[in-house]
C-alpha cells in the first residue's frame, strides 16, 4: 500500500522535526513542545559554537527562551534573530557590548526580558545600548540585575516608557540614577534593590529612605517590592502618596515590627508582606555583602 504524497511529506516532516529536536537536546537543552512544535527552550550556551547557535536559531516557533553563558556575544546573538515569535527571553552572563543590543529589534513580539549579570565588569558595556529596547513596543516587563553598569543604564531604561514592570538590584547605580524611574509613566510594578559595593572602595548606597522621594512620584504603581535596605516608618508619607498601591513587600529589609504595623495602619487597602530578618541574616547580607 502506497502512502499518498501529502501524507508521506507530512510524515517526513515530523521525522525531520524529531531529529532536529534531538539535536537541540544533545546540546543540553530542555525542550517543551506544544502542538507538535518547540515553544520553550532552556539551555546553557557555555560550550556553544556558531553552528550550535544556528541550530537554536532555526527553531523559529520558540516563544519562551532562557539562555546563559559568555559565548552569547554581539555576533552569536545575531544568529538568533530569526526567533520572531519570542515573547519571553531570560539571559544570564551574556557578553554583549552596547552596540550588540541593536539585535533585539528583531524580537518585536517580546513582552518579557531579563538580564542577569550582563557583561559583568566589561568596559564595552555601559548600559547605553539598552535604549535600543525602545523599539520593542510590546515589551512590558524588564529585569536588570547583577550588573556593573550603573547610572548610564538607568538613564537608558528611563526611556523605555512602554514598561509596566521593572525589577533591579545588585547593579552599580547611584541615588542619582534612580531619578530615571520617574520617566516610566506606565509602571505598575517595581522591585527595587541595593547596589553591589565596589570591591575595596567605599561605595555609596543606591537605596535608602531618601530614595522613597523618587518612588513616591510613581503614581501608577500597584505593586512595590523593596529589598536590601534599612527602612522605618519615616517612608509612610511617600507610600501614602501612591494612590493605586495594592501590594507592598519588604524583603531582606531591616525594619522593626512596630514600624511595619505602622505602615499597615497607614495603608489599610494595601497588602503588606514582611518577614523579619534574623541577626545572622542582617550581618551576612546587609553588613558583610552590601556594607550598609
């Protein structure tokens, strides 16, 4: 019995797709398929060659991609620009220069983007290249964490007025850099954490009670996460100035139980989340690591 040509071609295509997925899995990728096509990939690219990036880039149905590794450069990211269906992209340790961020213009469906430890300690990345993300009109969520880029990066991020959610911590920004946040006039959710101190230097904090003067100007905020700081009930006036705030979380924050209760009383319509830090946690995180 002979297979009709159309069915034979379909069967061949299915076999070829399975073989391709196997090739991707041999690269160490965790692959999720939906409706017979690859829609989600998580992979470490530390040992990737240019051909390996081409293989990854050939899966043009990917919607959710998580990649990490120092092999992700201006050149190799350019090999992934065929991933036109990307909606979520998470990266760790990529080595892009500012010029390399032009490649993100290819991902016009991108809604969520995360950068963890981008080009750490590289002089070729100041953060100015992040302004290229302005072309991504559907981008709503951005995470920028663990970066030695500082105020220049924050100034570029301030131009991404399409953002609804922004998360940042462990960067090199200063208090001055925080001022760029007020430009994000559509922001509904913010996670704000502490800078990483520069090795061997007295590095001023990037987040303390005075930072709340900036936060208090973000009138569209509905969710606010404050992390890695020493705070008190003195921030209540700024919090009360956020008319849409529904959720407030203190995480790894040195604040007294009495002050938390005062915040709750002042914000009766806002859910306040807090877990008291132990003395050991304060010493390890706030004193030794962040030098607060």
